[in-house]
C-alpha cells in the first residue's frame, strides 16, 4: 500500500464538466418555474406573490411570448404547462 497518498482518491481531481453544469442549471430553472406556479395555485396572498416573484425572476412570461412570436409553439406550450405548476387542494 502506498504511504504517500499519491495513489489514493485524495489526489484525483474532478475536472470541469460543462454538461453537468448545464443539467444542474436546467433542473434549477425547471424547479423554480414549477414551484412558482404551484405557489400561485395555493391562493394564499403571500404564496401568490412569492410565486409571481419566482416567475418574474425566471422570465417565464417573456420566454413564452418570445417562443410564440418565433413560431416555436411547442416550446411556448411546454413553458405554459410548466408554469401552471401542480394543482393544490
């Protein structure tokens, strides 16, 4: 067994992985959009405002309008579906 720790796991370095970063950002965006829609669906005034704030931060409404104007109706429909959130109650 090596005593200098040059062969162990401690010395291995994880490199920059752009695909993993892109996946994590997309997952975060999806969670914020769906979470904002779900908060809006609760009907509680504070939750509704928090949901609207989340959807403002994620630019979901402008993205829907841009996708629709660009002829990407499938993308616009998908964003509308995601921004509706989960039904509550």
